[in-house]
C-alpha cells in the first residue's frame, strides 16, 4: 500500500507542477488554490502517507488503508476540477466542491484513525 500511495503522489506532483508552470507562462494565477491543493493534498499528504505505510506495514494492510486510498483519490480529482471551475466563475459548483472536499477530509480522518489505532510503539 505504501508504494501505491507514493506512486499516485508523484502523479499529483507532476500535475501540480505543470499547472504552476502553465500559470507562470500565462501570467494568470487564478488557479493558485488548485495548484496549492494538488501539491499539499496530492503530493505531500499522499507521499507522507506512503512513507508511514511503508514504515508500518501492519497499518498498510488494513481495510482502513484501502478506504483512505480510494476516498482520497476519488475525491481529490473531483475537488480540484470543480474548484478550478468555481474559481473561473462557475458558482453553481459550490455544492460539488464542498462534497468532494468532504470526501477527501473523510479519507484523511480514516488515515488518522488507522495511524492512531494500528501503529504501536516499538517494543
């Protein structure tokens, strides 16, 4: 599971970096929140989760780890696309942005639960 998280994190890193480069070239920074969320929730959070799951394999084999992975990676793309559309004037998408952000947050809460319940101190 750790490797799966690390690989998807690298995909978000590339997407976030490309978005940043595109904004810089165009000198249009309306999508800075999308860029930041891609790099923080996509790259940083998922890479760190991957490292945690690599270091603590007992936590990586749980159903919680799988649920975290799928909630995060189904919610985040929808969140990013609809946030981008919202920032460019499509205000009717506020409920979708809120719902997809909530899915990601639930995934993060499941990750936190997994860490708190399944990672034990070394003996």
